[in-house]
C-alpha cells in the first residue's frame, strides 16, 4: 500500500474537474492534466481495486453506462487525501467530504460501488 500511496501522492491538493463511472471503473480528471482511474479486478474469485494515473486526455467518454451517476457535485473539490486498500479506496475531498469506492462481486462479475454517489442532503 505504501507504493500505491507514493504513486498517488502527486495528485493530493489537485482540484476535481470532472468524474465518470461505470460498473467497472471510476475516472476522475484533476487539475494539472492528470486522470485517476480506479478499475475493479478479480483474482481467485476476489475483487480488488487497481489504481492508475494517466494524462487527462485519456479521460473516458460517457459511453453506455448501465447506471449513470451525476458526479458534477464533486467538481471543484480539492483532493485532501487518498486512503488505498485492496478492495476499497477512500477519497477525501473538500468541501464535499469522503467518497468510498468499494469493489465487490455479484453473480460472479466484479463491480464498483460508491458511497455517497450523490451530494449529501444539507
């Protein structure tokens, strides 16, 4: 996990420009021309999350998302911290709060879930 945190430390303090999700991937474009991908993977029947950082030009189109999520509420947020795990990542954003991305398996297929997936009620 230390290697993962070191790799992701370069985007701490960056602002969220936009985000997109599918059942298998969460993509966040940050200021500084960077995009964070959290992809769900399976090995030996267990789900895990694999992070990667790329240039913002690789940010995905909306495509044909099965469950479209409106992530506009996190735009402009500052990434304060990332807590990586095998099957769960926590993204701390200001002022939005913490978004937890979790990996799971349903009927033998991996998926990602998000909490919260919409702006909390005030």
